[in-house]
C-alpha cells in the first residue's frame, strides 16, 4: 500500500513538473511575440516620427528658399516739382526658378519693387520708357492695379498716389511672359525668344 501511494506521489509530482515546464515555454513564446510586436510597433512610430521630421525640415527649407528670393528694389527720394529716373534691365528682376538660358524667355517671370520716400506731403506719378523692343506676350501688373498691362507705359498711367511726410511706400511690379496660349502666339513667342534676350527701360518718378 505504501509503495502504491509513493508511486502516485511520484507520478503526480512528475505531472506537475511537466505542466510547469509546458507553461514556461508557452509564456516565453507569448513574451517573445509581445516583444516582437512592440519592437515592430516602436519601429513604425520611429519611422513615422522621422517622416514627420523630414517633412518639417523640407517645409522649413522651402520657407527659407522662398524668403531668400532676391527682389530688385529701386528707391526714389521724391521731391516737389522734380523728376528722377533710373534704368533697369528686366533680367535683374527675374525669378531664378523660371530662368532659361540666362535670358528672358517664354515662361519666365519676376518682380521688382519701386520704393518711394518723401520729406513732405506730396503727390507722385510713376512713368516708364522702353529702351528696346519688348516681347509682345509679356505683361505687367501691380498690387496697386488689378488689371494687367502689355506695356509698362500703360501701367504707368495708373501709378499715381499720395505720400505723407517721411512715409516710405513700396509699389511691387510683377511681370510674366506667358506661353502655350495658342498656336499663333506660340510661333510669335518662338521668334521673339530668338531675338530678344533683354528688355531695358527707364523708371521716372515725379513729385507734385
């Protein structure tokens, strides 16, 4: 009887040990799967964070690039009953992102600022004079005037206003050479692009 009881105890003990042994491996497998899952999850988050960081850096670089665009500024000290002028080449005002073969060409655009300052209250008038031929499909506009103009001379007819004493006023002038508008104009653009590399003009400012 004692021997039988002893055998039962041994069998039960072995069985319990076996159960513990099996449970240990099952738990270990689950732990391994958890570890793998968390590693994968963490790597995805890190990848996402890196992606967001790259996007932020790209956005920052783009903002810096836009901020670094050089805008040509032409300053005038406006005086009563006096006319001042300065000459400008449109190439000096071109947006380098649209530059083609170091020349103005279809698809190019740019901007220049006319800065006015006066020591007393007065009116002003801005006028332009072309020094050479302008591409026919190149137009101008200003935030002072919503309308587009195909000559600077026409634009100048509407650039009048008032200056207060010690006021500094900036008038931006934008230009663009349109392209691919229609077949006839495309032929004209091609011809003009071959013979017109630069466009020079005078800027007059009169105080009255």
